[in-house]
């Protein structure tokens, strides 16, 4: 009986560790430095089909503009579908504006001041395909040259989101361990 309880406890611990999101893909493009607008970066990777969370950071160099007369527009596409477009003040002034956001992305943009760049942290739920997946990050706008502004992508992370069934199995396993422990304690008391 003791071995059974230990085995069940280990199984519950294994389920708990598997219930956390697993990294499917990660990269850091900061080594590319400032990229000119218009321009794009594409990541490709293989994965299993399912829900995932994509997080990354947009790096603004010099005077990357938000929505103003020189607006620079960011576009995120996953497997050919546009999931986010927006414009953020990352050193160039203008307003922070999201134009398209069907997956309810969260964007936290912070400027370092005029001509000092900035960063925008992005978190967005995505759907992965079974097999090859692609994520394309791009900027468009008035080509002002790298002497005036640039952009980049840092710290890309794609994490699979556990299916609801995983949590149900975890709860069932933990409940069974608790039941067996209480049963054993009741036998000893009797």
C-alpha cells in the first residue's frame, strides 16, 4: 500500500510539472541590430497543433514613430494571418495606437524619450499548426533611413498552453492520492 501511495504521489507530481506551458520555440534577434523600415523578420519552426502564447519585444532605435505624420506601422502575422498591427512611440513621438488585434494582444510600450528609442513588450495567444509554423514581424512607413530610426525584435518565446484535459487529469490524480492517504490514516486510527 505504501508503494502504491508513493507511486501515485510521483504520478501526481509528474502531471503537475507537465501542466505548465512548455517552450516550443525561442530566439533572440537582438544581434541583428537596427533594421530599416520597411523590412521584416520571419521565424519558422515545427510544432504540434494547439494553443500557444507568443511573447516578444519590439526594439525601437532613435526615433521610431507612433501614430503621427511619419507613422511607422508594425505588423505581426502567424501562419499567413495578420494578428496585430499598430504604431507605438519608441523614440519618435506620436500616439500608441493598435489598428488590428483580433487575438487580444497585450502591448506595453515605453519610450526612452525623443531620439532615444524605446521598447514594446507584446503578449498574444496564437494557434499553432501541426508541422511547420511561421511568424513574421514587419514594419512599414516612410523610409527615413537608419540614421533617423530603426527597429528590431528581441526575446521571442512561443509556449504551448496545456489542454484543459491535462488539468482534469491532474486534479483526479491528486484527489486519488488524498483519498488513499485519508483511507490509510482511518485504518491506522481504527
